[in-house]
C-alpha cells in the first residue's frame, strides 16, 4: 500500500448519458419474504473448504426464503435419431450424422475435463440438438439422492459449427445440467456465470464476451435482467476468484456449487433457494469485502474491455461534487477517473464520499502511471454502518491519474441474495478537491 495521498476534484458532464433505470433512493419494488436462519450451511463446510481454498473457512448460517423457488420441469424434445458414446454414458438425440457425432465428441471432451476439474457428473447424460440456445434443463425431481436433487438434460444449439465454439458451448451446457442436478434451486445468473467459468477452463481456446458485463459495472454480479450476455461475462468474477483463492483450477466454483446444495423438504413444490453461492462465499472468505473490492479494481485495470467509467474528469481548480449516475446495486462497482495533469507541485488530493443508508460501501483510490498501470492504492476506513468516508492522497509526482473505485458490499443485516428480482441500489456523492 502507498502512504496517504491528497486530491482535488472537478465535476464535468458525465461521459455516458444513460437513462437512470432505477431511482437512487428506490426501496424494494417487491416486498422481500421473511427469511429465518437455516440451521447451518453444511456440517462439513469448514473441513471441505479448507482443502479447496487457500484461506481458512468457517461455518455459515444462510437466509432461507420460505417461499422458495417454484419447481419448474420441462419435458425433453422429441428424441429423433439417437447417437451414443462408446466411452461415456452420453447420448445425443435429434439429427443424426456428422452433427450428432460432433456433439458426442464435444460432450466426451467436456466430460473428461470435468473429471480433472473435480465437478461431479450424473451417472448418465442426455442432450438434445435443437435450433435454440444451449442450456441445462430440469426434467424432474430426483427423490433418490441423499440431498435434494433433480434429473436433468441439456439442449444443444445445433447451429453452432464444430470446433472450439461447439466444444465450449457443449461444456457449458453439460456443466450447467450437472450443477442443476445437485443444486436445482440455484439462481440463473450464478448458474450461467459458474458454468461459463468452468467451460472456459475446459476449453481454453474459447473466448468469453465480457462486453455487456463490463458495460454495466453498477449492476449486481448475478443479475439476469441486465442485458443479453451479461451473465456470461459475470463468469469473470468466478474465474478471478478461482485464480486468487483456489488451490487448483476450478476448485472454487466446484466448492461453491457443492456447498450450496439444495435442501428442500419432501413433498414441497418449491425449492428452498438458500444457501446460495454468495452465502457460501460470505461464510468461506476471511474478508468478503476485500475480495469484492480487489475484483472491482481488476475489472477496471486487468481485463479488456475495462469496466465503464461513471466520471472521467480533469484536475479540479476548485472543489467539485460528483453524483452517481445510477444507484449502485449490491456487489456492483462505480469508477471515477481523475487526471492529475495541471496540478500544482506538491498538491494533495482530498476525497469525501457519502452514500445512502443500509449499504456497506468500500472506497479505494488507485494511483495510475502514464500507461494506466497501478502504482499503489489507498483504502478508506469507514466505521461500521457509516454513510461517509474521507481520504487524503499525497506523493502524486509519478501519478498521471487517480481511479476512485466504490463497491457496494450489500446490506448490513444480511448477505446479498441473487434471487432478488430487484437488488436494492444505493446512490453516492463524491466531493473532491486539491490542497496545496
């Protein structure tokens, strides 16, 4: 870390003239159902995660939505021609010929990769070729498993040509179906993001389009309503988390899926949709806020395209106030870039941040060099349940710009719930100024 710094601010027109989709002061559009505490996340959570994470894990208690997620089952399409593998318990239904053989080959390779990664797979697997986007599907509830589970299959998009794209698509569909078999209550955003992260490991030649995800950094990490492709780009979070905390490739996504296993009482027509993936992360990471803050900085500096800036301003000649263009959803981040060109020698930078109540906000100022690389970072210390923070930055001689990163860590009274249809956003106000 660098020593404290000082800064100034200048308010310029926002660089993106986007319509505010949600009011900054918006409270829930739909009342949240009561959520009593679950008896425990998993009795063996500590022992299992200790072997999969570099950091120690601790037992968790997770919110349980008593209403839960409705059980929705889907019948498979007409089988058509069936083509099966001689190596694995895999069958592809639909068109025969080269398309079916190519699909079988892609699923075989994905299966072998899953065995290396450690992802539990079903005893047998059926996929159906169709001219529709690929996905994992729940066919029925599995009442024979020790924990709750489901019988699943996959739809494979037969419009995708053979090769790397087909292998990636088949792997993602297989891994999504495997995850649904053990965790049928998982939210769609987390399912898509984690299965994409695992597929990227299994098929390294494939590329993930992070554009929609990086264009909306203010939104929650698991939010299926943002834009097409957003949940695919959200796989960046789970891939980064795996690189930062996992002991072997794929161990973090696999562990979170395993420990978020669904436990629904027999006879219920709703899946108990907690604990979820983010409950597991909250209970397992030593400092969840540090992880979310570090990822927010990485998505601004360590990957292309970079996360969208909320403001890009020059060095202020007088104090300026910059307001959030949109409310910041739980796990979302905001970015303000301040150029240091034109500052007086020895000038310092002062930052005062305020935000709406009920949100845990993390503020970091990153010093950037002329190439946009990181020179150092300074964290703002805020009291528990505070709604304001202050930072002073000094030693700016080698700095060409400052990047202010704000991350909403979620509400104080509970963990972020990806099943919320409308994650509650919170507005912020940044006042920046220079001091001689």
